[in-house]
C-alpha cells in the first residue's frame, strides 16, 4: 500500500493532532524541533492554527484519523469523494466558501452525489476546526445543501 509519510504530534487528552511535515521534505530532526515548538506554544497558550498546512496535507491527516475512527466503507467514501472532487493546491486556511461551492455544484446533475460531497467536505473541515488545523470552516456555506430532502 502506497502513500505518504507525515510526521505528526498527538497532544493531550483530547488527542489534538499537529502535522509536522512530510518525509522526506522534513527530516526527523526538523520534525522533533517543530514538535518542541508546538508543545511550547501549548504551554504558553500561544498556539494558533497552522498557516502553512496545505489542503492536501490536511486531507491526508483527516484520512489517517478517519481510518481509525470510522467504518471502512465510510472511510473509503471520504477518500473517494475528497480526492476526486476537492483537489486544491493551496493552504487549507485559504480555502473559501466559493471554492467549496464550485466543487459541490459541479456535480449538481447528480443530487445524491452533490449531497455526499457536501457532507464529506463539511465533515473534513469540522474535524479540522476541532483539531486546531484551521481557525474557521469555510463550509458555513449554504442552507440549501444541509436541509435538502
């Protein structure tokens, strides 16, 4: 099974996950240094969401967590939908409501797929906010998707 290797720090009882970077772009020594900085920020209360985390890295961290916490079929569906319909080469924090809505409405001719895409990206960003990867979720988009029947 392929994939990428990402250094992560799991912090505290709430198991907050911090991405420290991808191997081999980040060495073990650099990851350890960044982990010490993150832990130091947590102690001083100055921890902030990562301004340098790419959306693709956030998505991979979500997949790692999803693999452990959801049914295998749910995880597979997240992977399929998020890899196919939400491909951004920008920072996670800079993803906008417009970016999300463009991807969701691109599959409008398939209402079920549209709803599934909406749920997947909403789940990812709600998870990212809870884990401190982004300050706010761009998915406070449109009530038309969350109340669709």
